[in-house]
């Protein structure tokens, strides 16, 4: 189905009854009453779907509604956007009044009002009746370019290493000065099913403990200790060169984190030096180490590896495959991670950012993230289709993303965003917490509804909802029932996440190497499949 704003798209999916069927309206009303009386508009649509998940044990049929839209960035991007979906009982969904910019938002975009209507044949003006056993689509297209909307793309988070067994590197550890490839083959084969998503490197760079502020302090490619672990030596994580190599080997989009202290209020509106050099390394494989970049800034988008080497750089790794997408994130969860939160509050004060009821740190994050995006655009180009422009927020806290509130206030300000950068995505972490271990655990229906609230907030800005983390947390991945739980979770999330979802995480032993009590969905790379991994891999293979 194509929807072009501001055209209304009307269609219905139903079965033609062989007789007049005067009882169908009564049955429809009864079904709506069963679903908490929702005619499912906006957040109510999530409640309706959530109720279906609860009532039908998550096995309801999927009707995929392909929606294309006019977007301000359509000319900038030709990669896949998002595919909107509705999880409904087959033949019992009616989508109507599809108006761009409407308040009703379901499963990814401002698409429609969702109503469970039984098998009633709509008779009101502007609605089309469907023939038996098939879906009639009315397509209205006008004006100009259309860009495609993407589905949820399941990816993974690289986690920290704890010993030789859980390490992603070959054992014994190679000489990083001489090796061309330190990765275990099992890591590449394990991650292949997730290559349509992204591989997030937050823990690979030990972002929460990484306090470097200058490029020369970063982990160098040839250093002996490349292991992201909890030792003093591991606080810098691994070199970016090895992260890029892994993404290329898997063929997966790359998600990197920039240490929070590399952006400072002291030179607030200058392009962050660390981010500039990081972008050059990722794009070309060339490390510019101490070369003065100021005379080169205006030419960086056109300089290839040879030109950078001629300007004094040295090739230290491979460039990221240009067919892959690049996500860049300042810090990690800077609204609560103590070191970065405190640093952000201090910088926000120096900068004179609005406090907004104790939210200086959130205002600074938004400003710092925009500076990082500016630096990467200076290298990849303002119209780059490789670079994905995003903010990260707190699941359940739509206030941060609301108009006039910290994130969007900074984004909308010509003072703090003079380049008028537009976001493509807003990332959250919609975990389904285990009721046995968390007193504030939410049901799957509540998580879906929370995500739908973000859509309602973000839809007027044409911003996708993605997930930097999420999953079932530290539940026992070996329990047979966990496989079904993961399948339900991914299916539910696919109705509300319309882009990358990085499961947290791929492989880590946590409290033990038997698959229990850990964050990793596998205890170590190449481990025998457990119920959680089998279900997640199967879902990715079927939907990615």
C-alpha cells in the first residue's frame, strides 16, 4: 500500500458474506469490547494488538502493510526505510483514514486508525469491499518521489570478553602487530543471520569506562591488550580497526560509540577532533594520528585514502564497506551512566544550555551528538547515505523526545543546530524484564504500548524508532520455554520498531558458561545452540 501525504488511503480487508449478515456489526462490537473497548487510534492501537498477543498467545496472523511516504530526506536516501506492519487476526483488520501526520500511529509510522471489525463488510463512503479470500488495495499516488519504509532489522551487540573461552578472538591471542584477522571463525558464522541489522560496538569499546579525550589516547591497532574486559588495561576496549574488519567480514551494518569526553564545551562549535579522525579511519582505513586537520576540513569529503596518506596519514586498517550503513552514538545511556552524566552536566553548565528541571546532562547529550554528526558529515558528506543520523533516548521516557523538551529543543534551535541536521532515527532499549528478577517488570503488552507512544511523539518529524539494546535480559537462555518467549518478543517488537534492533547481546558468559545468568544470548562464540539462540536466529533468518 502506498500512502502519499496528504492523500487519504482507504482500504479494508474482510470476507464477503454469502448473506446479508446483519449480525456482523454486533460481532464486531463484541470483539471491540473484548479488546478493552478500543477503536485503536494512536496508543490504543498498540493496546488492541497487545490484547491480541495476550489472547491468542502471540500466534495471530500477520498482515503486512507496505507504506511508502513522501519525506524531506527522500532525495538523500535510497536505502531501505521501514516497513510498517500490523499484527492482527487474518481477515479481521480494517485500516482506514490513513492520513499523513494524523495522531493515530501504529507499528512504525503515522499510518492509520486500526479497528478490529470482525467480518463485517464496510459500507460507508470511501471504503472498498474486498472479495472473498483476498485483499483489495486502493493505491493513491501523487506528486513526487517516494521512499520505502523498512521493517525491523534484527542485529546484535558485541559484549565484553571475560577469558579465553568467551573471547571473540582466536586463542591464544594473536600478535596484533602482525595479524590480519584476529576473529574466531565462529563469530562470523554466528552473526551472519543478523547482517541486515547492525552490530553495535558499545562494549567492544568499553564505552561506559572509556575516559579518553584525545585521538592519540585511543586504543591503537597494534597494542597487545585488545580485549574489552573489566581490568584496568581493558578500559579502552579494542581498536576501531578490528571492529570495522569484523563488520566487513560479516557484511553487517556498523554501530560505533564515541567516548563522551571527546566533545567539550571549551570548543563547543568546532568540529570535534576525535570524531573527525574516527570518521576518516572508518571511511578510508587511514589514521591521521597527529596531522593538523584544520587546513583539510573543507576537502575531507573528497579525499580518498591515497590523498590522506599523501597529507601525512598512514593506512592502519580496512575501510568500512561503503554498502554498509554506519550508526554513530555519543557515549551510552548518558542520562544515567554516572561518569558521562556528571561530565555532561558540567559541560552543559559551561555551555549555558537550558536546565529544564535538572536535565542539563540530556541537553548536553543532544548538543554533543549533533557535533559528532557534524564531524562525520564533514567526512562522509551532508547527503551521505552511509551515515545514519540518530539520537538515543530512554525507553519509557517520551518526554525527552517531545517538542520543546531537552532533545528536541536542542535539535530545533538554530543556535545549537546551525546546520539544521535532521534525525533519521531515535534509539531506545525496550527490554522485557524477567518478573522473577525485576520488581518493575513489564508485560509484553506494556512494552509494545510504550513503544507506540514514542511513535506518536516522533511521527510528525518523520523519525524512525530503532533500538540500541533490548531483549530478555539475564533470563536463563537454556530453558525450553525461552525459545517461545523470544519468538513472541521479536514478533511483537517488529510491530513497533521500524528499523535496526540490536539485541543485547550476542555472546558473554556473565555468571557462568552454561548459558544461565548472563546477558549474552550465547555463553561464548560457537557454543552449542540453546533455546534462546535457536529462536532468535530463526526469527532473523525468516525476517531479516
